[in-house]
């Protein structure tokens, strides 16, 4: 059972993983599910559910093929975002510049001094595939490798299936990348959304990001319960990622799923400033 504290400094090592591949629309949905569905996968020190390496790689590949770069980089930055949310140490808080929050953080050559995969992603750095994609912490080289593999993948698609699937896959990957980049900015601008849970950060639920990101746009819920595989809470907060994880659990692809319970939801809505949450297995 995970135990999470909703504060700037004490959030858990945590991550939203990212997902797999395909053509055109199917890749778009699947890659977006990565960005969200495997909003945790094995990328948490206290993972939100258990799954095989095969399932994990499947979802990670979708994110990678949507130009999201090194999985270790993405995990490390995302964990730092939760740890330092909306402070000056947050790697992408819009409080310190919209452009930097949108694209600047991912374009840096190296990690900021307070962020290091060796310290914050110890659970990932020994994976040989993730280690290779990480390129020894050189973010720029990691991106160059990512672009090369992404282009090679579309060339293979072109050779096997023709230009329509290849171009559709390329455009889908580029569009999917925009969703988490956009989310990082829009879901931390209080006037654009609403909060179910009061807290000390600026995170809000933004309805159209909620739908586009297949769940994580209910971002205030996500920051309040980062240890939960379920992010949609109210009846209109559609959470396809949670439904996917739930369905995968039903057919045995994942197990030991951690998700907030109705009791916990009610308790926290009554005591909105009690910003901690224990998350149970379901
Ligand atoms: Zn997160
Ligand atoms: Zn956030």
C-alpha cells in the first residue's frame, strides 16, 4: 500500500509512464494512453500496479514512438515535478515562464543540478533498454537517438505498408507529444480549471485536457492522489486510462492495482486541506 503526502517537498517518487505504437489513429490513442494509462506502470518506487516486462515495454514503446524521448528522463523530470510542484525547483511550472513550462524543460541539454536520474530514478537506470535510451544522462543525445529511432520506424512502415500509414503514424506521434506538453502548462493555470482538492500547488482539472489526455487532465485529482491509478473522480471526469488499467487487471495483464476508494474520496472532499492520501489495492 502506498502512502502519499500532498506537499511541495514530500511527494513520492512517482511517474506517469508512456505507451506503444501502431498506425494513424490507433497509434494516437495508444500513444496517448501511454502518456496516461501507464501513468505509473513500473515507474514508481511504489508502483501503482504490477505487470510483466513485456506489458511495460509495450506501453513505453508507444510513448517513445511519440517523440517523448528517454523514459528515464521523462520519469525523472516528472517525479521532480511532483516533488517540487509549482516552486522554483519545479522543472516545468508555468509560474516561471510559459514557454519554458511548455517546451524549454525538454529542450535542455542536461539535467538541472537538483535533478538526477541516479538519485531519483534508481529503479529504472539498471534496465538495459532504458539505460541505452538515456544516453548516460545527456538529454540532447537522448533526443537525437529518439528522433533517429522514430524516423527509422516510419521508414520501416513506409517500406512495409506505404506512405499513408507512415505519414499518419508520424503525424499522430507528433500530435500526441503536444498533449502532455500542453497539459504541463494549462493544468497549472488556476483560472483555466477547477479544484476538487485544495492544496498548496496550482494544479486544476481542465475539462478539455481531461478528455484529450484520457484522464490525466483531471490534474488536480492526480496531484492530490498521485499514488492512484484512477484519476477521474466525479461522474463527468471520464478517465479512459483508468478504464484501460481496470480492464487489463480483469484479464490478468496487470495486478495489485492501487486506486483511491470512495471512502477516501469522501474523506478528502470533506477535509480538503488534509492533503494526504493512503491508496489501497483494489
Ligand atoms: Zn504526475
Ligand atoms: Zn502537474
